[in-house]
C-alpha cells in the first residue's frame, strides 16, 4: 500500500509541475512593442495660415477741397489723375417720377423741357471750349439723363445702372452708392475725365451736396477708394 501511495503521489506531482503549460507565446512570436505616444513633432501645434486682412466695412472718408470753379477746370484740363464729374440731368419739370413710370418708355417719364435741352447743349460746349477731353460719358437709364448725356456730345453714351435714381426706393441708396464707389476705385489708375449724368439723390448721397439741374459735383479719385471732393460746377449761363 505504501508503495502504491508513493507511485500515485509521484504521478500527480509530475502532472502538476513538470507538465504545466505556459499560456504565453514564445518571446520570438510576440508582436513588437510600440510606443503609444506619437513623436514630438506630431504633438506640436500647427500654426494656422495667416488671416487675410479684413476689408473695411466703411470706405475712407472723403477729403473736401472746395476749389473754385476756375481751379476745378484747370484740374480737368490737366487730367493728370482720375476725375469724375457727377452731373445732375438738365431741367425736366416736375418732381420724382409719374405713377405709371416704366424704364425704357420715355412717354411714362419726366423728360427734358426745351429749356433743359438748351442747357445740356451749353454744358457740353463749356467742356469743349476749355479743351476738356472726356474719356467716357455714363448715364442713368432714365430718359431725362440719357437725353442730357446725348446732348452733351462729349463721348458715346453708356447706360450705367448704379447711377439710376432711387428717389422712389431709398432702400437702394446704400447699395448703389457702394457700387458707384467700387466703380470709381476700379478706375483710379486711369487718368482722365469721366462724366456721369445722374440724379440729385445720387449726387447728394455721395457728396452731401444738393445740386440744381445742370450742376455738377467733381471728384478726384485716388487709390484705396479715396475720393477728393474738389467742388461744384454751376450750370453755364445762357
């Protein structure tokens, strides 16, 4: 019995110790250990691209020179910079537009009187007599402006919607004035004289001047949307 017990004990001892299985795979089969921390270069913050310079919400203030009419004519004769003449259309009796106004139909609009037509002819003659070279004539699409521009006889007339009247819709004032200033800024590098035939409300919006029919407000246009208000030209006497 003692011999049997000894044999059983030896068998159990061998199974529990000598034959124990290591659950871990051989060292050679272990996957390589990787550092979970990324390299320092990956941790460094990436600098964002430089922000573009924000555009100014407001254009630069207008410089006011208040030159005499003689001084303005001299500037226009020299034409060494970019100039714009904002001309209120010639005399067209009445105020605003008729209730049945339709763009492109002159029979529904206020139109120049014969006095207004003669006034427009005199204005054009005043430019020619001073040898003012006008590079472009732009006009509101209103008939009284187009006729004024045509009678000036200074250059081919180009209809230009940003200087259409907003007398009946003042909500358009800011947008149209902004478009006008944008156009002027885009032409700041082109020396010469541009005449724009438009309306009182448009001229007042950009200059704070209320011109009479046939009067002009003159600007010199500089870089960066800068405007110099030179002054005003009265209507030529008959």
